[in-house]
């Protein structure tokens, strides 16, 4: 396959949303003009869903593939058994083979929204890691200093806090590092939190194959609450979110995340993003307007242009015009009258009566657009009644017969 050796294109790929290139960007840029670079991105299958944080590096992998380079997505079916300790204050729970298979079942479909698999290969590092003999593992380990592995900053923090560092966690960088040797790569890309692991791979490539390996790191984006995005915190924007959910979540991010999101989560040209950045810093633009454009671009990428338009219209209807969403899930209620707190729990607008009471006291509950302030009140059930919790959750009462209770509508 012919590579695109245009200096401007290469420079943009090595600059947009990139934290650093090690040992230096100029060396990698020169190599990319000379040959088809083999690079990879590794992701461990620790969950069933991918979020926008995962897409940062997936998008960069595709950018290299679009320039004609040999891009590989490595699913860590071997490394996941050890569990990546990066940025963790305690060891990851052990995972079973059955859980691994369950987690990766829909990954290709999800990643396929970003990656073109006619240009990007998929490999599983369990194919080589699980076949290593004890003799081979010892041989690999003989190339690394145990002191270097144990002196890792995060391990030292754990020890100072009185926590434990387990032996299998120390082995993790060695296992990930060996991926570079097994595939004989020129470059590895990953999040900034993977720098240590990727540099171990660089050292192994140098000692075991006597050649250079570059490392490209990218930022770790924060979730919609401004904290690190993770599946356990509930602050993720999932690739599988509906268009309305995705749009609403993006609109709720802190203003300081607008430009970082533009840089690593959209397909907008570098020049336009720089223009937005200057306007934002100079306060020459309303952050809400920029955020709306950002939400539109992201929804368009993972759904469609028409879905993005509809999601924006729905958002404006609810938050600008203060109207109920056009599509609201309906729930059947048997009772003719029911205490307000019981109703909120039954419709799953609140997880408990105490939470329901708190929402009422905070003026967070509306019925047919009117705020309810008395948590002791009893509600007369009528068909078509619309309940609202907070800004984004809506439920419509359909008919007073027995029925099931689906999840409430949400724009977040």
C-alpha cells in the first residue's frame, strides 16, 4: 500500500491531540516519510462497552491507517489476565475467560464506528502471550531491571499509603512490552497513563530486536462531571448511547472541556479547532454555542447527520423552550391515587423514597410542568400525566392497568 508522505498531513497527525512523541517527533516524522510504519494500539477487554475516552486513541490509529501505514488494534486477551495497574490505587479484580469473551463480543461493532477494518487489523495478544514457556518468560524478563519496575511512581504511592503491590502487577509492563517484540512494531500509541508500559516495550524492542520503537501518547479525557472518565463513576459518554443521550451528556460538560473534546473527539479541521480555541480563550464566543456545535459533531460521527439535527431540536425543545420531549417512555400505573414518593420510586425516577424526598425538597420534581413542593402529597393518576425529575428525566402515565416499568427517558 502506498503511503502518504505529505509533510503537512504527517505533522497534523503527530500534533493534533498528541501529548508527546518519544524519543522525538522529528525522528518519527522522518520514518513516516520513508516507509510504511507498523504501529499498534492495545486495549484490554475489562468491560462490555467502549466510551468516548477509548475513541481518542482509536481515532488516532485510524489517522495513521488513512496515511497508508500498517495499523493494528490489539485486544489484550493475554495482558488482561494480569490486569493493568496504571493509575490504580489497588489491584484490578481477576477476570475469567468467560468474562473476557463476553466483554469483547460487541467490541468490533462498537470500534467499527471509528475504525475502517479494511485498513486496520485486529490481533489478540493472548495468541502469543499464553504460548510463552517459562524459559521464554525468564528470557524476556532478563532484559529488564526489577528495580525499574518496582520504582514506578504509582507503586511507590501505594506503598507510602500502606497499600500492596502484587507480583502479577509488576509483570504487566513486561507482558505489554513484549507485544512490541512479538509484532516487531515501529510505533505504539496509547493514553498518557500508558507511557511507562509503552517505554518498557521500547526497551525490549531495542534489546531483543536491536531497533528503534517510537511511542506516541495522547491525553486522558475527563468525563461529563470533570473527573476521569471511567465505567464505575457513571460519567461516561458511551459509543452505544442514543443520539439524544449523547447530545444531552455533551451539553452538560464543564466549559473547560469544550476545546479538549474538540481536539480529540471530532473530525473538524485543525485550523477550525484552533480558531475556536482562540475565540474561547478571548471570551469572544458563548460557550453554550460552542458546546452545541461540539455535541452536534460528535453525535453526527456516531449516528448520522439527521440524528444530530433531531437531537439538537429535541434538546432545544426541552431546555430552551421548556417543553417535554416528543418521545417519552410510558408506564402503566394501576392505582387511581398514590403517594408522590411511591410514584417516583415506582416509575424509577428515584431509586428510593429518601432520594425521592430529596428531589422534591430541591424543587426537582414536576408534574405536567408544575413543580411539586409537598413530598407528603398524594397524586391523582390520570392517563397522559407527565412526570419530570431534574432537567432530563421524563415519564408519561399511559393507563391504569398492570404492566412493566421500562427505564425513564433521559437526555443525559
